[in-house]
C-alpha cells in the first residue's frame, strides 16, 4: 500500500473545493466544482462524492484514510452533524459524516470552515509555531477560529469563535444574526459595499457613485486610485476591526492574530487604521506583544486545516 | 503531623483578607486587616506575614503546606512576580513569591484576583461542576476570569480575561486603560455614580440630585425605592453588561457565566435589562443554553480560589 493521505473538502456557498493531501500538508491533487444550490442535501453529498472519486482516480498510488469536510455553518463534531448552514440551508440538521462514510466507505470528519482555516494557518501558514492564535476570515461575512494551547476552542455547544458577532457599535447596523452593530457589519466584503452606498452622497466626486452593482473589489480598486469615498470606507473597516480585535486581545491575550479571507485583499487600505486603533485601545502592552499578520494560505487555509484535523482523527 | 492546609490571602486595595483553608474548601480560621497604602512593598509583605502568623497560631494542629495570594493586578505566575497593580503601585514589578517564601519558609504561589474568584466559584460556588465558565466581578472596576476545560485561560502573557475592557461604546466614556467605552465604564460601581451624575439634570425630582458624595449603594437604595434616575442608571448598566456578555458568549460559548463582586448587589435592578439584551443579541440559541447566575461566595471567592490553586500547586 502507498503512503497514507486524506481527502479534504472545503464546502463553500459558491464552490466546492477538494484536495488529496499528505501528512506534510502537500497537496497531491485538487479539484473544484460549483456547490449545488438546490433544496436537497443529497445533491451536495453527490458533488462531494464525485470530487472524492476524481481525487481517488488521480491518487491511485496512495491509501486514502479519511475524508474531511469544512462546512460554512455550526457543527456538532461529535455526532458529525451540521446544525445550521445559513448559506446552504439544505444542510441544516444534516448528518454529513454518516452520509459520506456510507457513500465513500472511509472514515469521515466534519469541521466549521473558519475553525478549519485557523488550523490550516497554524499547521502550514502564518501562525505556524504558535500555540495561542486567532484566525479571522474577512469574506462575505466575518468568520473566526480560536486556537488555545494548540487546540480549537469549541465551547460548550461547539459554537465558540463567532468573532464576526462581537458588537462594535451598540446601536449600529442590523446584523443577519439578529443583533446590531456586529463587526461583520463593518469589516466584511458586504459591509464595504453597504458603507460605500451609505456615504456616497457625501462624496459627489467619487467614481463609485450611482453604481447599482457595486462590489467590494471595485471599492478596493478605487481606494488604490485614491478615491476619497473608498478610502473612508476602508478607514471605517479598519477602525471597527481594530475595536473588535482590541476587545479580543484583552480577553484572550493571543500570541498572534491571522487575518485572511477574500476581503483581506484590501489589507494596505484598512490595516493602518486597524493597527492605530489597536495601539490606542488594547490593554497595556498587549497590543505591542501580540502580532497581527496576514494569512499565508489564501483559499487553501480551509482544505489544509481540515486535512490536518483528518490526520489528527487517526491518532 | 496534622491535616494539610493552605493559607490563602486576598490582597485588595483596601483590605487584606487571609484564611486557613483545608482541601475541602473549609475555612478553619480567618483574619482581616487594612492593606498598607504606603510606597513600600515591604510594608505589604509585613502585613501578609503578620496575618499568616496569626493564622498559624490559631491552626497549630495543622500542617501549612503553601501560602497563596490573590492580588489586584497582572501577574507573571511562573516567576511569581506582580507585573502591574494599578491600585497598589508599590507592588509593580515586585517578586512577591520570593518575598513570602523567604519570610514564611513555605512554598508561595500568586494569582490575579479575578482569576482566583473564578476558580473559587468553580470549586465551591455557582459554577461548581462546569468545565467552561466565566466569572465577572463587578466592583470599583470590572474584573474577569475565564476557565476553559477546567483551567484558567492565561493567554500568551498571562493577561487574558480582561473582560472589563471589552468595548461596548466605541466613542464612549474614557477608561483608565487608555481606551474608550470599555464595559467597566458602564457596569461598575464607579460607573453607577458617574452615570447618575451625568443624567441627574434630566431627573429634577430624583432624591440623588446634588449629592456630592454619591455612592453606588445610595443609587441602589434609591432604585429599590423606585427613583426614576436610579432605575435608568441600572437599566444602562444592565444594557451595556448585556452587550459585553453577548460578544463574550458568541466568542467563548461558555456553559455558565457567574456575576459577583460588590456591585452585583444591584442584581435585581440591572439583571432584567441585561438578560433581555443578551436574548436579543447573543448568537442563535447560545443565550438560551448558557446559564447566567449570581456568585455564591461573595467576598470569599478570591480566598477560596487561591486556596484551591495552592492545593493544585502541590499535585
């Protein structure tokens, strides 16, 4: 038998990515397809199975020990059940581990996607070598994974790490979680667009005005070109992210905070205000001692993290 | 030789309390004196030594194995050094463990007072039997101790758990930590007085008006008598404590949150608004599953917690 490997899936609202990964974190084969958007969990399972079979065919020399899946939602790790998946509602209350084990005939494990990204960056990326780290994923929303003493912090119900729902403005923008003023409403890709829309009347010369299809990427491009509206949007993004991280630093005193996700592409535009805010607000000296770094693994953080958890499950 | 016991000190800004405690958490003898307020750490050490000798004389049948001290400041546990003690500046950078071991001839251990209170409530009090708990101490300031998987969360520099410095109002009241809008500025005894002063012009009929020596206890008494200014102060205290706890619940997903400290005496006046705020704001379902309870040990939480840590240090 060949070397032992795992199949690691990162199931996003848009794409399903899968890779065959060895115990060094080397990606031996990878594939991607669209995530089925239907009402039925079986279609999603089928897509994962197809990806897995494609990986198997292309890794015939290796021994596949586990399939692991990072999913965008809350997960009951012990029972292998997805509790809620706001962007893939077909998976609410779905027993994904049983379904995959049944279809593929290998052990399966499940993890929340933000936790998986934190483990990935800790295994092969920006927080390598640190035992206390936090990973924040700035995407459509704001996700978080907390690693304490080398282990994911899960909390009583497996729902810890919801960093995107730290309140930074108590009477602020309504959040999809039911609260108001969550940092997700100020420092995510969707927040960038919302804030730009809200402020555009104050910036009559902005090239972003009256764009009904505005994207976070367009705001970023405008910011790089010096557009004042875009720069103010990223300043606010950085300020509120700094407020949330200051609270988090005071509570958790991490060694390192990794910032990743698609909206971290705007790094150069939001990071100065974020760092200044943390310097002013985090508790005495902690802001100097804790490092804040950019994620190194990009889109691969999730599949690498879930692969690592798959290997851990064999131990 | 008699039963093994420990001496546990709780060094506050005002009082130094000490007790001889056995491994069941039974207090065999206790004493209290004023904390020396001078410039010199030696005076404080001397007061602790006097208290210890008094305990020794009254517990001659027992074998004292360790002296432990809970201190109001940040602590380097490993080296036994107090890093900063804002209310007892004589102790900044002071090697308390070495001083006590030298004077008393027994092993000494040190802990932050809020962490000690969390351990005390977890050992003999309101969070007994839970492995993931948070203890919040509402006093002159707002202290916090976080226990995860049965262990105090210390963080990279031993400074984790600063729950009082979660930001709840980004452009709010200046905090002694250098930030703005920390929950300590809204939900502590000193905050109760400040907010009452700020709002009194709006309540011409309040009995609290024009009281230059106003105390939190007077605001509490007025609230119990139905004074509208006092009730509004406690409503704000509860709201902002609820905002902070919602963020904390989303991030840590604890099994139980214990609220203690002197200002928790106002429980009946601030808890309804606090609970309503958490219900509205904490992430789906977590607010229902996590319990929020009142501390059971009162002023003894700190000495019991540091006693427990003293016994743990023998293991």
